[in-house]
């Protein structure tokens, strides 16, 4: 399944006991005056979208990743049906049109046409998209790579210095040129500070699939590999204040959070993922996610842990980095 696909686990273990409460908290937040009017109607840039091919899709996850063109520029569009929110049930049940499909004994199935505002499709557009974006969203076979500290220096680092995605979107956030109104919390300190905001994979309509990212103000750390014991205060600050901010805003306690870094990340500016425990977020598996609490402990016991350790991660079949590992005889 493509990386960016948000998995929905409506019946997953451990997600239900807090849900009504946190959902209400979120709904209250949304109704507060400070939140009003943020979403603006935009011109439909997708009306002229020309589809080239479907990169991946999933009936189970109810999403589709499409490659195409918008006004002669390459684009990737992600369409995704969102979960049904408990606080909209009354309106869905009473305000929809119902068409009977079949009826048999005590069983019947219908097509329910919900009011348009309750029937939205979360849409993400990357335009202009690079070839790397197209590859990122294409369904692909993956291979587990074993990277020693030396491999990082001789294979990975030279590759990512030349080939990685632009982090302009990250600088826009840090400089308040984009998404400023979405910031949930900021610690402006240049050394240990960070910005916490919703990941663009999360539509913020329900807490069940909560997903935020903390982006550090420091600009000299690419990833987990660059972390040393001197970064412990930064990491502890993110863990502590990030959890507090999420409790305050979404009424979700730390015991319900999965806080981790990706290795390899897609974007080489240090950031931390906060997702709700029980929500199977893309990339939260053991082959890619490193719990922030573990990272802190590892650095406490060995200041150079992430400089020297062999790290394992999956790479997709057409990833240029995989070719570099093959060329070096490391796969
Ligand atoms: P990653 O581990 O570098 O890559 O995480 P991944 O996308 O393979 O997981 C970067 C995180 O930033 C991901 O969770 C993205 O969904 C998120 N993200 C990416 N972009 C381009 C944006 C953006 O423009 N705004 C926000 N809010 N989140 C983004």
C-alpha cells in the first residue's frame, strides 16, 4: 500500500473507550469562535485534471492515488473517504435520501445519499509533482536494508544530499509563511524549540486518527542518524510539551499517543510524528518507526548510538538509494 494512505481501523483495539469524550472535545473546539471561518472555498483546480494513471488504490482504505496533469504540470492527487463521525450521525440518519437495494427476510441494504457537507472526500494535491513524488505514491515491492554507520557515511548521506525532497514546506511552516493558523503549539527557542501542527494526512475531523508533527527550529539535523546526546534536551522538550499540548487541545492523554521518528524519513529536516495509539498510521510499523522515548534512552546510554548502530529500514524497488546499496554490494 502506498505510504501516504491513511489506514482506517474502525474496530481496532484500544480506540473506543475515550472516543466519545475526545470527539466531543474536538467538536467543541471546532465550534469555538477562534476556529471559525478558516476554510475557504477555492477554485476547482481539479476540473481540468488529466489523469495519466492510477498509482495505487485500496477498496479497504477507500482511497486512490492518481498521477496526472494540471495545466501541463505533473501532479499527484490523493482522494480519500473519511471516517463517519459520531457527532454527525443524527443529521446523516434524518437528513439523507435512502434508496433500497434489496430486501430479504430481516435483511435489507440501501444506498444512503448524505447531505453534501457530510459526504466530503479528503483531497491532497501535489503540484508540480517531481518524479520522486510519483514514485513515493506508487504501489511498490519493498526490501529491508541494513545500514551500518559506515554505510550511512559512504552510501546514504551522499545520496540524500543530492536526491532528497525539498523541505521548503517545512521552512514555510517555521517562518509562518504557510499553515500558521494551523499551529497547535510552538516553543520558539532556537535550540530546543519546535512547531507542533496537524500533519496534512489528518483532516482533524475526529481524534480517532489524530496525526500531528513536531518540526524542530534547528535546521542542522537531517534525521535520527544525526542525533547525539546533546540533542536529548530538544527531544525531551518535544516529548513533554508535545504531549501536554495534545492533552490540552484534544483531551487525549499521553497514554493514548504513539510518538516516533521515521528512519528513513521522506523529508530530511528533523521532525517527530504524534499519532493516536490504535490508529494504524502509515509508516508506524517497526521497520520504520522509532519511539521517541526509546531514542532518548538510547542516547542517554550511548551518546553516539545513532552514529554507530546498524539501522534497518525498507526501501521501495525503484528507490535510487536501493540501487546505491546494491551497487555497493550491501544487498
Ligand atoms: P516523513 O517521515 O519525512 O515522511 O514525515 P513520510 O511522508 O514518508 O511519512 C513527514 C510528514 O510530514 C508526513 O507525515 C507527511 O504527511 C507530512 N507532511 C508532508 N508535507 C509536504 C506536509 C505539509 O506541507 N504540511 C503538513 N502539515 N504536513 C506535511
